[in-house]
C-alpha cells in the first residue's frame, strides 16, 4: 500500500465534488530563493482559494506522499537542503527510504492522479533541452503527459528549452496543446514563443468539456493548457535570449547536466536579469493559478461521468 496522506481540506473537497488544484513543490525547493519561495507558494494558494477552489501542494514528507501541505510544512521544505527532486524514477526510492522529496511536474501528476485530482497548475513544463541531439536531455514531463490523465495549466514550456522540438514530441505523444485565450504557444517569460498552438479555447467551460471528452473516450494522458504570462510582466525577447545563451554557456563549461540544470539556469537568469525573471515567474504562476481554478470549477460538472484517473 502506497502511503498517501491527503490533507483534510483537500479530502473534503474531493469527497464533495469540489474544485481542487494540484501544485508542485520543486518551485519551493529548487525554483526560487528563500523566503520568496514561501511567499510565492502561499500567495498562489491564496489566489486559488479566492477563486473558489482548494489548493493541494504536493510533496513527499518522510516517505509519505502528502497531498496538501500545511504552512509549517511549506516553510520547512523551503529551508531544507536535503530535499530530493522527485520525478517518476525517484518516487519509489524516496518513499521506500522514508526521505523527503519535492515533486516535479511528472511527480506531481502521478501523485495528483493517485489522489483523484484532475487539474495541476505549474509555471512551465519541462521539455527538450537545447542541444538535446548531443546530450539526449529530454524532460520526463513529456512522457508523463502522454500517460497520466491530469491536465497541466502552465505558461507553456520554459524559455531555456528547444520549444519547437518540445512541441513536436508532444504531438508525437498525442498530447493536446490548448492555447488558453491565445493562438500562440507561450514561452514562460514570453507571451509568444514563435510557434502556434494546434487548438485554442477562450472559456474555462470549453476547456473542461475538452478534458471530459478526452477522458470519457478512454484516451490516455493529460493535456497542456498554455496560458500566456500577463503582458505587463512579460520580458523582452532579446533580453531573455541573451541571458539564456550566457547561462547555457556557463552550464556547459561547468558540465552541469540532468536534473540540476534547470535550477542552475533559473538562478543564473535571475542574476543576469537583475531579478526581473523571478518577478515574471511569480506573476505567471499566479495567473496560471487563477486560470486553473476557473477550469477546475468548470470541470466539476462532469465529475460523475469521468472515469477514475
């Protein structure tokens, strides 16, 4: 029996057919510096509650998958330095050893599905890294999206990635990509990556209908709901591209690879943009939380007809 600890508030909402949104925990442990990580995590939960949904931040705490964290647990996670970054490959090891881990997009999707949560909000998904033809660095997020029935509301994929190849892999895996109020695929700090989206939807009710139809048909996997960063907080393309190139060169020189590269690049971008990238990151995840809450609420009307995740 897999140890699953669901917070009473989350359990009550799930039992009553309420709207619940999953949140990852790597943004707390690996995505932002302290104390901005705590402030952001709590602010995002507040946005979700104000919109009429229940937040469920997910992590592994002492070997137990915890769905819905207390403020104390979030504070402790934010300050610890021994937290394991947990994707699909890591979860069984961390759980069996009784360790504490922060869930990535893939790890959060798995835990959310186990708890019966259908919608997950994050900043940006992982994807195909630049130079993947040499490093073979492709995020497990993409394969998880192909197999686990959880919709991910995000500001597209992180700007540090090869976004064209990321979209190609999603297409190959059969993962629907929906532009939420946009015809263009956003790139985290940018509203337009230069690539279009195959589908657009402007209303949460329509997105909910698409999700319900996909899962009622028995089609495996999730959906990417791409919500652009608010225009007031978007960065200039030339500025962020120059910073990304410099950060990538530093990572290459220092031979930083695998699951360590994204936290490194995000930290370097914050320094190179004098904090503007971090401010943009915070703004976009709050916007995603509001959009995700609206979609989660719309999806509750289909709850009785959906198969278990």
